[in-house]
C-alpha cells in the first residue's frame, strides 16, 4: 500500500476517535484531516461529496468519508475506511447491549439514567426545530410534515416511513417541471448499470419476502426480519442521525416491541457520548432485539453486526455507485426539488417520535423543565449533546 494511503488511514483513525457531535460537527473535522493537513482532496471536492451525501439516504458522515476514501485509493481503500470508521463504535454499542441485558442491578442502572429521558426529548425537539426551520418554508412542506405525523401516529406500521418519504419526494418534485434537462437525464441513465440497480432493490425485496414466509418460530426468522428492517431504514432515512433515532424508536419500541423504552433511552444516552457515526446505535438495537428473541450472547453479537451492516449497506452502495456520475446527477432539478418534500416528511417523523416519547412524562414539572433546559441550551449556546447527557447521568446518580 502506498505511503499516501497509509497516511490517509492514519487520519481516518484520528477522525474516528475525535468525531463527536454528529454530521454537522463532522464536516469541520473532515476539512481539517483530509483537506487542510494533507490535501487528500480539495475543499471543493469535499463540499461536493458532502452535498451528495445530503442528497442520498443514509449516514451523511459515513458516505462523505467513504467517498473521500474512494477518491484517494479506489474501492479497496473506501471499504477499509468504512470498516475503520464503523467498527469501534458499533463494537462498543453491541457490548453495551449485551452487558445491559445481563446486569443484575438493571433497575439501579435505570434509576441513574432517569433524567436521560427528558434530556433525550430536548435533543429530539432541537433536531426537529433546526431541521424544521430549514425545510418548512411553505404550505406544501408544512402539509407534508403534518401528514407524516398523522400517518405515523394513526397507522403505526413500519412501511409508513418509506411510503411517506416517496410521496413527499414526488409531491415536491412535481411542483416544478424542468424543461431543459432531457439530455442530462439521457446521459445520466446511460451510465447506470441496470443489473447493479436491480441487485440493490432485490436485496430489500428478497429479505422482506423471506421474513414474511419463514415461520416465526424458526431461529432464522428474527435475524432475517432484523436485516430487512435495518436495510429498509437505511434506504429511506434522509437527514442523518437526527432522523434515524426517532424512526428506530417508533418502529422497534412502539410498533414491534423488540425492546423497552428504558432500554432504548439508555442506549441513546451512551451513543451520544461516543465519537463516531450515530448509525452505530443500530448495533445496540440489533443486539438487544436478539436478546428479546431468546438468542444467547453469540446471537446478540451477530444481531449487532447484522444491524449495523443492514443500516449502512444501502448508503455505502449508493455513494460508491453514484460518485462516478455525480456531476450529471446534481444538475437534475427534479432530484433537487424532491429533497424539500423528503426533508419535510422527515421533520414530521421527528415530531411524531417526540409525541410518542413524551406520553409517559405527562405534565410532571421537573422533566418538562429538563426538556426546555436541554432545548434552550442547544439552541442558544455551543454546548454539545454529549456534555448534556453526562450532566444528566451525574444528576441521576446524586439526586
């Protein structure tokens, strides 16, 4: 391996263990490690890759980093980059799920984390507020967000998410009709390999079919259904980690009851204080879901790996698949226009998750104060979520 690529891997390791704060904070570190220090790519190339990651579903930071790896050293380096980035946090979250499920003093642990629930609500509210200010700019976007909230709360079906995402994208795309893009579309779709595209969609359909027809008592049933769940969410999660966590809560806690709300909140608290991708939270959910299904420690480790692979695989495939013809793709106005509807629906999902999370709290004044305090702290100061989570843990321990 060339010296330049080894240097790149070293910087990926540094980035992995210092990347706190989510995709918005990660971009400054990407600029520092891969543009300013060693000039692996130009600032313009980094911003274009980040723009591509915003267009695509999936983890924005992961896709941007993998795209840089692809530009520096091709497919092999891109995959190595992905593994270095994802494995540490996913391993910690899987281990946390196994340890949490086996703790003899689980109730005491939950007591220490009792204030994490309202703090989580404050973080979710802040995510909805920040994203909402960007995308809820007209009546159509507000209508789509409201429709997503109602559909989530009333229908309570996991496939509400992809259907609402598609409808939102189609509605906002249909508002404007570009007239001078025919040649761009012809050139773009001429570059697409239909076989690769069919593989991408085929994985989802095959896993969904297997999950439906295999007897629920089979030891293979839950792993297959879990992979389909995470792979599907990986395809239809737009907006990064701030959308992922509410979607996971709604599907795995409210709809499918794979784990308890307290288990979910505890995992979210840990993930917030770790560096690395927010999407590694899926490994915690996968491991705990396998525990609830009666699988042992080996099954939980398998479930954690299956979840993190499923949630990341669509985004990984897409960014490596699309980078070669991104210059054409970004010129199509219909694709750009679809994003406003997709993001509006994502805001609706976050609001729905906030409502579901807030139901157990009711009108208790102290949790409500913590929710407002967290929201105001994030909105008016530069304090990042990990410090607020740590403060909540300390408060729970001493109070």
